């Protein structure tokens, strides 16, 4: 049941706003509002990639040029996320959240109307400036609205769009590009964004603003330079080569800027990102777990679609339908994991779940070109169940360790860290994959000698087929060589993917070390005792 009234813009203690009132606790109203924004931004992070070839054809530019559509969005995120804490403390979380949703919605509309690649890049920057802040702001509002004892359960529900949206992106995007109009990828956000703005303005409550804060301009400039150049270097390093002068310049600039940024943040009174949070043992330990998990998660999520599209010959939409089984398996597990954390604590759940995640990654070491789709779906579903047990506990433990007055800063810091960790994970695993391919190719070439029985059989079969088709022996020899080369490349690729999945599995086990140092959850004391009254 909904009661409708016309509200003033902002609620204050003296003049409370009359707004839409749902027959729900306020925490569920906040959850509904934040999930809308989070789902849009996370979906947009992967749905655009599928339309890049189409945009390159429409705008008559190369694929390298149209890649700026993705890069500009990523750089806008890297620039704006560190400033989210200051802006929310100064303007108020609700007001800033509505502004960011309006920016993202307006940017989406402009992207759908773009007439050239340059205009698309400019509009993607606007979209990224809004989308980058919605995640940290949504988490901040949820943590302020949800009681401490219910945070794990509610955050388990909030994590669902974080997992589902990126997997849905290629599937939905592939269908839209193939059967509809690629511009719908962007304009689809407009009605959802308008609905989210209206709902948020009616349901959300404004937070207290902190007056007389000083904006950390040095930290902002250094973080913008450091994070953007580092993310750009990590994302392009695997394709351009780590010895490329441009990549070395980007990584060097990013490293120097981030070192200077850390020194500035530790010396100013009101830093852009509160790095002193890492001095809190539980926050630092939880971020250590998140670091390992994010690297492994992003690396593994990248590998399976690449394998399916590049070596199994599937389209993006088909590959998305297969990989979706992992996200669907996580959907019921993440809320359950939140309840389990309330009962047994994050440490027990992580120590139980991390070996299972390692095992679920290890099973991909047996992946071959002959692995059928349903077997692969089962492997992905098992990994989804295991990941659902550990992802949100590590994140909520870090935010729970932050002081209440630094919650917005902690949310910004965890989101920035996740962006950097994810880019680092994707870059390092692509590099390892390419390195292992070169290694296995060299080994296979050395073994492809004329006296090798397999090579002899392959040449004999190719020659017989060519002669049966009326071709000459010379053509048969060339055909046999091409067949042998193709088979060696495919075999080396499969072996390389298997190696990388073994590395991902072993890396996951290292997260057990920081997880073992998490504080054990204390059992609640009996009601009425002195300890319980003191805790209350």
C-alpha cells in the first residue's frame, strides 16, 4: 500500500518531508533504490563491449579508436570515485546520489544520440562521472540505514546485482545488437534512471552534512593521474606488450603519482581517501582477503568467455548464456551467506569457503575443446556457489570495521581498491596466458618432427583427403602443414588455459592467510546481564 503526498526537497528534523510511504522498513526502501542504480552501472560495464564493432562501422573508425568508448568510461570512474566521500559529506548522500543518477541517465541518453566517435567518448565521460559514484553512495546509504546485526543479510541481497548484471551484459547486449538497434544499449537506461530518480527523491532520507571541510586538491589531482594512468596501463599492457614505451610511461607515471598521493593523504587533515583506515587491523585484513579474491574472480571471469569465443567459436550472446549459470547459482547463496555470517562470523565462513573456491577453480584445469556445454555449466555453477559464500563476507567485514563517521570514505576506498584489484587481476592473467601459450607452442614445435607418429598420421590423412579431392601432392603437403599448425596452436591454447586456472586456484588459497586473522565473532550474552546492558 502506498500513500502519496507532495514532498519538500529535503527532510530536516524540524520539518520532516512528506513523501511516498511504502509499507516497508526504511532499510528495504533504501535497498530498492540503490539496487536500481547499481544494476544499471554494473550492466553498463559489460554490455557496451559487444557493440564496439557495430559502432566502429557506423562511425567509420578503427577498432582502436572506438576502444576509447570503453577507456573513457573507465577513466571517468577512476577520477570521480576518490572524490565521492568528500562530496557526500559536503552535499549530503541523498542529494549527491540523485545528482549522480541524473548524470548517468542524461549521459546514457546522449550516448544513444551520439553522431560520431568523438561525441560518444565525451558522453561516456559524463556517464562515467555519474556511474562511478552510485556504487559507493549506495553502500553508504545502506550501511547507515541497516542495523549492525542485519548488515550481513541485507548486503547479501545488495550483492546480487553486482554479480548478475556483468554476466547479463554480453547476453543482453548481443541480442540487442543482433536483433534490435545498438543504440538501445544506452537508451534502455533512460526510463529506468528516471524511475530511480523519482523513487529515490520520494523514499530516501537526507544525511547530515559536515560543514567546513577542505577539499584535498593535491590528493584529487594526484589520484586522478595515478589511478587513470595505472588502470590504462594495466588494461592495455597485455595487448600492447609490457615493454612498449607507452605502457612503461603509463605505469611509471601511475606509480610515481600514487606514491606522492599516499604521502599527501597521510599528511593532510581532511584527505580525499582516508588511508589511515588500513591502520585498523580488521579493515586491513579484510581488504587483504578482498584483494586476493578480486584478482582471482576477475581473472577467472575473463578467461572462460575468451575461451568460449576465441577457441570454441561461440558468439558473445551464446557465451553469455553459458557463463550466466555461475551468476544464477550465486543468487540464492549470497543472502544465505549473509545469514551465516550473523551466526558463525566471517572468519569461519571464509576459512570454510576459500578452499571450496580453490577447488572449483581447479576443476577448470581439465577444460578442453571437447568439454560439452552442460558440463561447463555445472562447473561454473559450482564456482558460483563457492564464490557466493565468500565475496560479501570479506566486503562487509571491511566496512563494519570502519568508524561510523568515516563510512562514506571507507566505501569510496573499497570501491577504488576493487577497481584497481580487478584491472590488475585481468592484466596479470592475460599476460600469464600469453606467456604460457608461447611456452607450449615452443615445446610442441620441437616435438613435431617427421619421425613423430602423430605427425605422420596427420600428414597421411591430409594427403589422402587432398588427393581424393583431385588436388596435387604439393597442395596436399601445404594442407597437411596448415592442419598441423592449427592443431598445435589450439593444443597450446588449451594447455595454457589449464595452467592459468591452476594458478588462479593456488592464488585463492593465499586468501586463507589474512582470513585466519579476522576477529572471531563473540557470542551474544544472555539478556539482562551486565555485559548485555553495557553492549546495548
